[in-house]
C-alpha cells in the first residue's frame, strides 16, 4: 500500500477535557446525503478511544510536514503544546489548517484491528486559498502542485 498515494489530514477532538489529535492517511468522503466523512484509527494502539468517546471531532487539512510529523510522532500530551488552535463546536481546530471540517460523530464500526469513525459535517471552512497540500507516498510526504496546463 505504500506505493499508493494517500491524502493526509489531522483529526482532532477533546477527550477528558484535553485536546488530542493524530495524523491519518485514511480520511475520505463517504456520503452526500447525509454529508458524511470517515477515517480509521488503530485499536491496538488505543488511537480510536478519544474519537469513540467524544461527540464531535475535526478534520484539519494542513500543508506543513512539521505539523503532520508532530501529530504522528510526538507523544500525545506534547502535541498541542507545539501548535496553535481554536475551538469550534467545542473541538480543537488547528490554526495551521488551510481548510477544516467539524463533525458530529455519526457512528463507528470495528473492522479487524481498526475502527472506522464516521462523522456528519456540521461546518466546513476554507481558510486559505491556493494551498499546496501533502500526500503520503512511499513512507514520505509529497507536495501536490497543480499544473495549469491541462493539455497533458
């Protein structure tokens, strides 16, 4: 699967009164009616618990490799000490986001060693135009640039 490029996002929530979050490469749209999105979280590491036990969460689209690495590699208790955030609908939204979606948890599904967390969109906002998003490919982040010449 490492040779299949995946979009990356940072999912965040408030759990036991504290902001928590992690980088995921499993974020995807799921339904237009109702408007639902999903991501999966590793149950063996307990990554699913904060999202199972919270009523809402956010998906943050971020251009910074450093911020993605913070939410992938830095211990959970230290992550929000390194980034700015505001609360929207009671969940942390990263100020580094070029776009975000705030969701109400809709359902969760156990599949093997992961949990699929499904959310219904409450609000979405683009905070910065013309982003340079990242994808995860072959165990590294790769930046997406648009080719304005659409003939190729």
